[in-house]
């Protein structure tokens, strides 16, 4: 029972810390859990990146596969 409680506390703290870090990151397109922005990409990657640059500015973030 103690191990389950410790794992739950660890998971909550990890999620909380990752939420705090996201506030300091540059803007970017929203992705889906686990896959991130991988489903939004096409064969012409540079065109998608240029589109995101126009939407979010010169500095943006995107996630590929797990966050």
C-alpha cells in the first residue's frame, strides 16, 4: 500500500512540474497525447514548419511522439 501511495505522489509531482515548465516554453501547435504533432506533418515538412512559423512566430515548439 505504501508503494502505491509513493508512486501516486511521484506521478502527481511529475505532472505538476511538467505543467510549470510548459508555461516557460515558446508557443506552438497543439498536439495529441503520446503522438504529439506527428499526425499534423506531411511529406513536405518545410511547408508545415513555415506555416507554423507564420502562426506562432520565429521561435515555436512542436512535439514528436511522447511528450
